[in-house]
């Protein structure tokens, strides 16, 4: 049943980059479809929109999270995926979910040996 909420009627989604997940959205809700379960933490990099709340879509369980300028971390997740083959989390955002990998992540992250050099 939860698939209907995250897929049917979904809108174009600017958030696209992740090693373990795909994304859909409806208005200000971003759905994170984790294809590979990483354990108790899922990270979404470069999310520029503030997140107000998060939950597992299968059963509505609230998910703890913290967000900084470069990443959003969903924490305290079950060690095993709550549903298969894809586990979906719903993130309630302050506006349309947006992602900026280049400025928020790549240019902001200091790399070893790059002190004093301009970013490429």
C-alpha cells in the first residue's frame, strides 16, 4: 500500500544523486528509496532544503536525523531493512527538495594536500 504514496502521482525530482538510493517526491515530501540497506544510518549528500521530519514509509516509524551544510543523516534505523526489495523513507522538507553536490559537497570538502589551492 505504501508504494502508492511514494510513486503514483510523484512529481519531477531534482534530487538524484546517491550510491544506495533513488528518489521521488510529492510537493515538499522527498521519498528516499534505499536499494541497498547500509545498517543503522542512511546518508543523503548535498540536500540544500531543510528537513523537518522523517519516517519509514512501511510502518510510519519516526526516524531520527541530523542535517548540516553537506549532508543529511537518518540515524537509529533498524539493522535489517524493514521491507524488501527497497526500503522507503519519507522526508518532510521546508520546500521543494533540492540537491547541490558540486558546491555543497565537492568544493566545500577539504582534501589532503589541497591546502592553499583553488578548487577545480
